[in-house]
């Protein structure tokens, strides 16, 4: 099955591109500490909303040079009546590769200080500009993406076991058990999930850490989303439970729970794989939406949602477009997951493919 899925992905050029994009994103997030020029806690308040640093490879004499940049200096423009940034061309700051920089713990374990790209001492390298607190947007995109791109998989670890077992038991036993379990699942499905998330997030204690909020958001998303998944699994179990291999398992004395887990639920693997792939984008959007509203991951910790919050101001959209970068990455990630999910569905269920 895995080989068929991989072949199906690489036969579709859009799914192939989406797969490569996701692999690239997750590799960047895994090695964020090494790739990012600065740590997640770095800030320079004098460079609030600083534009992206230009990289030069041609010197003032028109000759090829090692990559370098200039620092920005703040000035007040009397004509515009606002603070502007201008390049201070009095001193060059050369880029350094795989050089020592700020110390960090790689994967939270290994002490390191090497960065793929950094700059000479006293230089500032803001590849995608800075935010209101003078923090490097590029570095924060990498660290914030770890939360935004993993929250969906964390929710699935809770949601799918519950949904599989609940739907399997309901469909296998049928009768009154099935009726009561499905009525409860339908009651859960009728809850307006996003509004519930807003209410629950709003009443959380203000002193909760972002890690605690992340765990709670994952649990909330999982406990809301399992019901719809369980209902579909239950329908599949109803069509499987009278099969010959199930009757054979009963005849040899297998317990009901063993039959459900070992014989019936593995037959739903195709649907589970497709459902998992198509569910992740929804959780990415849910976390981003909550953080955008200020109810999810809190500053100073980063997620793509709370980073995008700064871009809601009209002046920032016009004059600081680099703050929209998290929104673009959310769009790319969600689109990529959806393209791959559609392709996997076509591979595992050819009847669903629109000709």
C-alpha cells in the first residue's frame, strides 16, 4: 500500500511538488536552530519594523565581492513626519557561513553555536525584516512553524485512536449500543467547534505557558473532532462485520475486542490514511486562527498565527509587507496537504476519482 501511495504521488506533478515542498518545510523546521541567524529570544528594540537586509555581492568599484550587508539606522523624516530606515554605508558587514553565533541547544539537547548564515560582529542580518520588537521575522518563522506544522499530528495521535475504537465498537455490536453511541457522537458533532475553542481559550488562566496552551489546544481539537471520524468508521464496520474472516475469528473463540482491533479495524486503513492527510490542514488553520485572535500561543513564543496578527493593521500591510509571510506559509502548507490528500484518496479509492 505504501509503495502504491508513493507511486501515485510521484505520478501527479502537483502532488509531487506539494510533497517536495512539505519535506523541505519540515527539514527547515527540524534544523531551525542551525538555519536561523538568531535564536528565538533575540531582539533589538532599536530595529523595530526594520526592512529586510539587502545582500550585496558587487562592491562600490563594480567588482565581485564576498556577500555583505549594511546596518540600518533610524532617522526621523520631517517631510513624511515618520521614522524611516536608511542604510549606513560607512561600514560593511560580511556574511559568514557555518560560523559561530548565538548559542542554542539543538533539538533541546545538544549545545551548539554554529549557524548556516550569520554576519560580522555588531552587524544585523534581517533576511525578512523585523517585527515590532525588533525580532528577526525569518528566525521566528522557523521556530513558529514548529508549533503550527506539528499541532495537527499531535491532535491526530489523540483523535484517531478514540474515533477508531469508538466507531468500531458501535458498528460491531449494533442494536441499542450502536444507537446510544451514535446519538452521543452526533451531539458532539453539533457543537460549533471554533466558537467553543474561542470560549475555552478565553477562560484559560493568563499565567499559562505556551506549552500548556498548546497541549490544551491539541486536546480540545481532538475531543471535538473524533465524532465525525468515528461515524464514518462505524459505517465501514457495519459493512465488514459479517465477512467470512470475521465469522472465522468468532468460531475459533476470539474475543469481541480482539476481533474489532485485529480483524475489522485494519480493513479501514485506506480511509484512515486519507482522513489523516486531509485533517492536518484543518488543525493548522484552527491553531493559526486561535493564535491570530490572541487566544492560542502567546508572545514571546512564536507561531504563524500570532505572527500574522501584526499584519492585520492597515499600515503594516501597506508599508511592511514582510509581516504577511506567515500567511503565505500557512496557505502553502494547507494547499500542499490537500493536494497530497486528494492524490492518496484517488490511489486508494479509484472510484472517487473524477474522470
